[in-house]
C-alpha cells in the first residue's frame, strides 16, 4: 500500500511556515531546499501519513486554512488577491518556459522536436515557449515522462493556480 505524506515545516522559533503533501517525501523536501527562498528557515519537519491521496489533500487544505502557514499559497487567503494571483501565474509560466527551454537545449533538440515528441501542436508549444500558458495536467504528465522526470509539475505548483491550458 502506498503511503501519502502530509508534512509540516517549522522554523527555529517553531512557527509553522509550510504544509505540503507528497508521495515522495524526501524528493519533495529536497526540492524545497533547492528552490524556495524560505528554505534557510527550515528547522523541523513533522510527518503525518494517510492511506489515500484524497485524504492527504483534504488534511492539507484544512491545515492551511486553519493553521495559516507563512508560505503556502494554495488555500491561503492572503495570497488570493487578484494582483498576487495574476503575478504569480505569470512567474510560474515564465519559470516553466525557462525550464522547458533549458531541457530542450540540453537535449540538443528544437521546440518543434519537443512538440512532436510530447504530442502537441506547434501552436501549443509556442505558447509554452513564450510564457503565455502552461500545460494542463494530462500534458504535464507527458512532459514529465518525456523529460524523464527532470521537469515535474510539482516544481511549478501549477495546481495551486489552476493553470489550465484551454
């Protein structure tokens, strides 16, 4: 049986700074330490296990709403102003575009090669390239498989913004 982890990250003063879920906890925590501005504040992590992803997602949602961690975006009212959401969506699209472009270059491919191999039309990949949109869940799964896990949906927190392709 697969265990689904809900983790809480605390700073040195025992203030809750982040709540998250993952099926691959160590990988997820490592990604926080490499990519989050607040990673230097991590002092303690607690873990709670659930039998299903749905249970862990609901516990995460309720934890964020009720415990108000400093750096969570999803379910956190302080991040839900229209200006903040629009700006964050834009940054996420640009970060995704850069990561995809870097991977394509490393593989010595073109954007058209990538479109063909991922199974999307050139118009879609052009929008990704220009930071105009991000992939939906199904296309992101194809990208993760195509990039052999180098480009992961969770690295861009796309679900937090409901970034849908169409």
